[in-house]
């Protein structure tokens, strides 16, 4: 399978004004296959945007390798085939939606006839067909985000970088962007998606990489990353003695007043715990549970803090 | 095409800056007002009409230069940093835009904006002078005012091409200054850049003094070397203001067209040098 992005031992170090050094990205390695939706998640300040900017050639790596569409990051030929939607995109406010898109079309050296055809097409595609002649200063945040999406589709890119594309959007705009990403997947496009909306990432991404404090912590498909067969047994009035006996069979135990939640992974342990507690504690519920990306994310970030 | 697209957008953006509009309107207003101001002079002074014309031209050129310097400084200082502040630079440089195309486009946009501003001020200036010349000629022909104004009023031409050259020279200094400020904007903060740009203009404007300090006998050799270096490095803005006879009463240029051509070459070379250095810095600048 061809790779749209290859990152090897990428390091990015910033120097503060006082001379102190901050390693924003530390020996990060991953690759993104062509045609996949790749989720790139992490808490604020984890190094997501730094990595994206490095891949776009806006920042220069301190060391390591960053290749995009087979070319070094920032290469002009590669930029012909990629696009970027930044978090909260900003444009020249005095321009209308149509003028902004016309401007970005010119950056791809599109001729007048091609631009006149492309701009209305793009406006229609993002639902701004009737608002193209309005100045951007009159646009809402959601409308500006739609303009951002439209500019990212001008060159029919093979690889799209989306940095927090749904940040601060209403549910309709949010759903539209989710649908757009799914339609891009159907068209065989590669999407590099950085988002805090973990449910979106879980729903649309083929693979996910989790970055924390500049380091890549985990990477894989959802099945590889998330526990499949976790079960939560909730008991009331469980004695301390019995809890001590049950604990070795549990992955994790959480107490909430009179209730005790026992998390266990194997079916065998579920039966053993139920047998041991029968008659000694009140069984409230037994819920088979699949770990969510959010659970994993929180777990990893909390571990990183200790 | 990319450079042109960026330049056009820069002009549209720059012309909407309120502070630039204010400077432009005030400068145009003052040039127009100078007409009535000089009208008063004509009848009160004993110098005669040609002397008043010299004053009127000097005042107009001075106004244009002053307003244009501020416009150049503000434009040059904000040209690139504002792209960072508004984050518009990210989507532009993520497109197949070479960094030199971005800088050149932005600078070309600034030059076009300065061209529009200078054109408006220059046109107002020239129209004002022509109106004044018409008024002076009519007054000279009148039996009641003719003896007051004297024979000099009759000698005043309606249109003097030297005014056009003078306006072009004023524009050329804006070009040089904005290229320096653009270069500084990649290194210094906006406030520091504004004052540095103003200082460069002030020193360049007084380059004759700096040169003479470099040759002063009493000064130490280190100090003379410093003054000489400064006089070689900084552009000689005083030379662009030669047509302003109030500033340079001793200097007479016989062929203004040739002089303007020579200064244009000097200005273009200096601008090109500043632009090349700016591009080299921007090539390695992280955005």
C-alpha cells in the first residue's frame, strides 16, 4: 500500500526567548496509507498542530524525516496535491465568499474560465450558494468554516489535513463536516484528521495515533486500540472481605457509595465474580461494555500526568 | 499570476485601513488648504508670485512626503506580521505558493497602495498649483492687482513638468522606505520596527550631515568610521527631496527628468537589495 505520509523520528524543538528549549514533538514516527482516514489526537499542547505544520512545510523539523505524497514536507509539487483546513480559518474579511475562493483558485494558477466555473460549484457544495456575494465579516463561525472547507477542496486534493474541523460548530454544521469526511473516504481520498471530538474520530477513522507531551503513545486500528469484551458488574453492599477476594479477578474496581463497579475483561472472570458474590451482595447490573476512544484517551493522558 | 493575486488582495486590504485613510485625507486636505494659505501670502508679502509658488510647492511636497512616510511605515510594519496575527498566512503558504512569491506579492501590493496614495496626493498637489497659476496669471492681467504682483506673475507657467518629477521622487522614497520596513518586520516587533524605520528615514534624510560628520577632523577615527558606514549603508533620502527648494535652497537641478531617472535606478537597486534579503530571511522563517 502506498504511503501518503511518512514520518520518521520527527523532532521539533522550540527555543524560548529566555533560551529555554521545549521539545514540542519528540521522535515521532508513523505513516498514513493512501485512501485512509487517519485520526491524530492528543490533549492541548500535545504537538498535533506542530506536526501538521511541519508536514505542510510551515515549520521546519529539528531532526527526523517528514515526507508527504512521496516528497519532502513543504515541497511545492506535493502542495499541488494536498490541502489544509486550519482550526478556525481566517480570511481577508473585506472580501466576499466568492472573492476569497477566487483568490485561492488563483494560487493554483487557475485561469479565468476555470475559476468562474469552480467558485460557484464550491459554494454550492458547502451550502453557501446564496451567500457567495456577502462580505466575510457578515459570516457566522459556521459559515467561515464552510468557506475554509471550500478552499480546501479547490484542487480536488488527494490528501487533506483537517485541524479541528468541527471546533465550535453547531450540530448541523458538525454533521455536514462528518458527512464530508465520509464522502471523501468513499472517493478514496486520504484525510489526516486532528480533532478533540473523539466520537467523530472513532466513527470515521481507519486508524488513530495518540500523541501526548510530544510523544506518540499509541497507534492502530480501533479494534487494536480498544478493549473489545470488557464487562462492568455493579454490586451493592459488597463487604470489604469479599472485595478483597474479587479484586484479583478484576481489571479495575471503582466504589461509589454503597455501589461497587467491577470491570473485568474475560467471560470466565465474570462468571467467577458472580458465583463468589451470589447471596453476599446485591447484584445491580451486569453490562458488557466496549471501551470507547474517549476512555482510552483519558486513560493515556492521565497516565502521562503521573 | 500568484504574485499578482497576492498583490491585488494586499491592495484591497491595505486601502481599508482606517489609519491610512485618515493620513491620506488629512494630507489631501492640507494640500488643498495651502491654496488659500498662499493666496493670503501673495498679497501680503513683498516677495512676489514666483516666490509664493516656491513656498506652495515646497509645502505641498512636504505634506505629501510626511503623510507618505507615515503610510509607508504603517503599511510596511503591518504587511507581514498581520498575516501571522490573522492566521491568513497558513492557508496561503499551505497552497503551492513559493515563499518568495508571497513576499514579492505582499511588497508589490504595498507599492501599488503607495502608488494610489501618492497618485491622489500628487494629483491634488498639481491641480492646486495649476489653479494657483491660473489665478496668478488672471490677477497679473487685471489692472488693479497687476502692479501688486509684479512682472513675476506673468512668467509663471500654467504647468511645470518638474512637479511631476518631484511627485515621482517622493514616491521613490516611499518605495525604498517600505522595503526596509518590510525587511525589518521579519526581524523586529511592530513597535520596534516603526521606530527603527522612522530612525532610518530621519538619518537618511540628514545624510549630508552624517557624511560631514564622517569627515570631521576633530572626531575619533572610530567615530568617523561609524558615520561613514552609516552614510554608506542607509539610503540617501535627502536626495529624493531635492526639488523641495525650501529644504534644499542651494541645489538647482538642470535636468529633472535625468535626475529622477538616476534616483529611480538608485531606489530600485536599494529596494531590490532589501527585498532579496527579506526573501532570504523569510525562506527560513517558521510560520
